[in-house]
C-alpha cells in the first residue's frame, strides 16, 4: 500500500468550500491511526503538488498547517477565498467540515484496488 498515493486521491475529493481533518483523511486511506502521517505528508509535499493542503485542519477545526505555507496567514486566506469562515485560526467543522459518504469511501477503496495501492 502506498499511503501517499492514497492520500493524493482522497485529497481530490475534498469539496470546494469544505475542510477535512487529518484523522478523516487517514481513515479514508485505510490507516485510521495515521493522522500524523497525513500531516507529515502535507508538510513535505508527499501527497503531490495538486493536493489542496489548505483544506486540511485538525480535529478541532484549527488551522495547523501555517509552517507549510509561504506566509502564516495563507491557509486562512485560501479558505476564505472559497467562502469558508475562519474565526481567529479555527473553522466550524459542523458548517464547513466535509461530511464524506460511504459512497466516497467505497469509490476510494475501488480506486485504490484498481491502481494497486
């Protein structure tokens, strides 16, 4: 299994104007206890340059990726440009959290199998 390739595919599904958590992405990639690995991958660009890293927040909705961006407020600016309200350094997950469906998970599982990852 290539976790980073799986993560890249999962990232493509995060809708415009929504955020996902590190743990949510780890779960969708088949490794529910690997949220730190998601953060590491995003910080080092291991999920690919097209991955929307600014749409990933921690489990409390806190923007925690500032060191990975060009400026400390870039993640906030990118989210706000998509219509996501950021209060301080937090996003309301009830409003802006991506509520992935079972269909999303099954689609990813099928994609992983087809790609052999």
